[in-house]
C-alpha cells in the first residue's frame, strides 16, 4: 500500500474528480430533460424516465453461461415463422452456438431462405486502435451475409470512443433474448458451461434472459428504431401485443441507454438503466449482489460507499464479481474497489461487509474465467440482466439494453443459481440468510483460494478473492477516464 501522504493526495484528487464528473453527468442529463434518471427516489421502483412502461404478464427465463443460452437462441432462430432480428457489438460468421452445430453464417443463411433476417452490428472503431475496427467489421459483414439473403446494416452513429454494445435477438416479435452474450469468439469463446472446465484460453461467464409476453414488443420496437435510422428500408412498426400476456406472468421493464442526438424519436437520449440501478441501490437494505465486467461508475460507487459507511442493517452485505484481468479499465475498477474496501473499514465495526471476487478454471493450469455477465440482484426482490456494465460507458454513452424484474421468487432463484455455480455448493448449503452465507462461505473460500493461488499457482475451485486490488493508489483513474472520455 502506498505511503500515507500519497494516500491522502489520492483521496483528495479522486474525491474531487468524482464530484466533477458526477456534476458533469448531472448537467448533461438535466439539459436533456432526464434529471430524474440521475437523481431518482431511492425507492427500488420502476424507471420513470424510460420510454417503455413496465409490462405485466411476461414470461422470463434466465440462462447462466453460454452452453445454456446459445443453443436456445439457435432453436428460436430455427423455429422462426416471420423474421429474425439481431443487434450486437460484433458478429463472428464462424461462431457456433452449439457444439458441433452450424456456424452463425450457416444458421442465419438457412433461416433467411424462409424468413426475413436482419442483423444490426456496430460499425467498429473508427481508428484501428481498438478492436473490432471498421475494416475488421466490414470483412466480418461480408463473410456473414455475402451470397445469402441476410440483410445486414452497420451502425456508425456512436459517440466518439464509444460503441453499440447491446445484445438482442428478436424472433417473430414474440420471443426475445436480452443479455450480455455476444455471438462472437472475438476476445474469448462464449460457449462455456457453468463448470468452466480447463480449456485453451479464457473461460467465459455470462448471463441472459429469454422473454415472452408484452415486453417483447418494446425490445422489438427498440430494434426498429435503430434499424430504420441506419438502414432506412421501411421496416414496419412492431405490431403491438403479438406476444400476449401470460396469466400469472411477471411484470418486467425494458430499460436502455441511448445517448442524445443519435436517433429519432429518441433525440434527447435515454438513461433508464442508470435510473433503475440508482433506485434499487438507494433502497438496498441487506444484500447487493453484482456481476459486471467493470465497476467504476462514480454515481454507483458513491451510493455503495455511503451504504458501507452507514449500513442500513446489521446484515447488509455487498458482493461484486469481476474479471481478474478485464480487457481494459482494470485500474479504474480496482481503484473503485479500493474505495469500497476503505468505506467498509470506516463503518465503525469489525464486520467485513464488502467482497470483490473473481473466477478461475479449477485445477492445475486453470486460466481465468472472464466475468462478462452484467447482472444484479438486490435484497432478493429486484433483478436486472442485460448488456450494461457498471461504468460510464454503459450508463451514459454506449447503446445498451437491460431487463428489470421486481419479483422476489425470480430474483432469489437467479441469485441462488449463480451462487451454486460460484461457491460449488448444493442449494441446501447456500439457501439461507445471505449474510450468513457471505460470512461462512463467500469470504473464507475467496480468501483461502487466493492464498493457495499465490502459494501453489492454482486452486481446486473457481471462486477467488480479486487479486492486486489497490486500496488507495490509482483510485481516481475511473473518474479521470469519465472526465475526459465519458463526458
């Protein structure tokens, strides 16, 4: 840890930058008529600034990891009767959604012989400093759609240094998939199982939802908005309520990030994912469980730090599952994790309430498991899964799509499924008070695994305490990034 004087300077600079960037974001959203997105009531309610209201009668099926989600996406595409619409960050024509299954090109080309298939991809980075760049995307586009009936459009309407990051599949306007899983092997193979067995390269942890019911109308309408702006081929408006409400179905809301000045009729932008998180985190009483590729939004870490300094309940706990080596933003996330560790220490008691963990393939030679999931469960009452990370890119500047569900049964079920995977324990050992499971399993297991990895180079399980966390130094890199890049 850095000497005390450096810690003090780091505190001062980091806190000042955080105040500046939060104020800058607040001014921007107020100018666009979205002040409610950055300063909502801490009530755990629905996003009031969202274009789409909560929809009742929805069926929501969660998937954990690619081996669960990807074959179901392939099945839905094969069963399409009218059309298949996909939007994503990148599409790899050689990617396979099933072991031994067809490539993405083969799957979509076959479907396009029967129904309309439209693929909307980010056009890539304008300069070849980041991947995929414009040239790489054009090549992938030709390899995916060339010589087929697939219609493909490349969206270059991004803010500088940002992208179109959402991952959507809509089939017949009746079924939709929303989550964090890209249909590509770029930067890592998404087709991994929850066991994360050792394999060449990174393991991959991700989450997604299958949706049926009225909320699909909203996902479909969002796709049409973007497709019309980019391709302009007269794609008709989504036919409302093609996906009928299911008796006993759940209430769900489609929330999104759409920066201003990109599309009509969303000219002033939308930041309802940010609002959803702020409402839920502000209302949190006992448990905040987060999975994200990054954790450095000063708006969110400010709320979490305040909660840790002044716990709303004796049993209040926060768990963040992050990658061991994110593909960028490592210092940003770890610096903010350091801030949360310090906030936890300032709560006035000896209880550890905050834990930052990561995953590895178990056994000798096991590589990291890349945490690409973008999911959160709060107090076993509120759930979100989608494409948005907990950084300013996702909450302010990239296009993103999430689903929010306020249902205790589903939120608890998804949390327990994830905890079964990460803790490698049967349901009966983790199906209790979350604070007890945190104290008895999460913390000692993560500590022990990190110590074993440092000593032996490997451990016999997946969960590990996030290594190399700076408690103070580099804590200001997240807000500094936000000040100059995420304006």
